[in-house]
C-alpha cells in the first residue's frame, strides 16, 4: 500500500509537530516540523574497522545465510526537520547476534562472524532518503533491552549516534544511558511479515530525522 504523506509523517518514530503561533496565517509557516531523532549512547562496541563484507545484508557472510534468531528487515528514511529525504547519507548499524554477542574485540571478537552473522553493516541512503538492512532482531543481554545501534552522517547535518528499541521491551534496570523519555521516541514496533520478503520474518521501520549542522 503506498504511503500517503499523512502516513509517512505519522510513521516517523518520535516525530512531533512543533506548535505554530496561532496568529500565523502563512500556510508555509503551518507546515509541521519534525523533531530531530534523539541521540543515545554509542556504547563500547562500535566496530573498530570497516573492512571486508560490511554491506546492508548482515545475514549473508561469504554467500552463506545465517539462520539463527528472528530475521528482520530494518528500513526507513533519513529526513531533515522539514521532511526532506536526505540522499547519500551514511547509515551504520551494529548489534548483537542471536547469542547476544557483538562482533568486537572486547566482546565476542570474531565468534559472531564465524557463526555466520556479519555483526554490523553500512549503507548509503537512496534518492528517496531510504535505507534498508537485513538482519535479525537482536536479543537482550546483560540487563539491557534489545536494541540496534545506529550512526548516521549526512552532509550539512549533525551526525547522529543513537539506538533503536522495541515496543514492550524498552525498560532497563541499569546500563548505558539509563532510562529516559527520549527512549520512547527511539522505540518501534516491528510487524510480522505475512508474505516474507527476502525471507525475513519481521519488518521494522525506523525513520530518522537529522538536525541541520
Ligand atoms: Fe549495545
């Protein structure tokens, strides 16, 4: 089903309209602005090197398909506050595998990769601002709710490091960043894929709004 503009705006995670002064009659001034996506902590496991297979398909390593965990298409758009799609933005994600390990020297090292999970990936947003990854729904670990780490960079905009969480799982007893209201705006609800595209069981949509530099 094609998205209408109304759906698209409503679908922006954490988007909210900034109230306009009621006396403004200029229609342009009434165009709602999108609030930039809140930052969240980077955590200790940002990938130390981006070499080899670092594409958007975290489920395929050396032509082999990772079959553990719940497969998930993770997609959305990179937008400005005005709702303009940002093309050529660099979108990076990193996350744990189905056993709860990061592919990072201070965590699982090469173990996730040896089990067939790429661990992190990087894509460039397309001409509609769209990005797309194929991955798994991360499991929770160490008292933290399941989350995917994001880092997004686009020319002329502030770089954003944040995390995406899952509805119903976004509470935590302790940990990086702790609980905050911003967390609600980073929380999405994945949908089961009735007709699994690309063999993924879930579809997750996370739209990201960047602030001007
Ligand atoms: Fe993490």
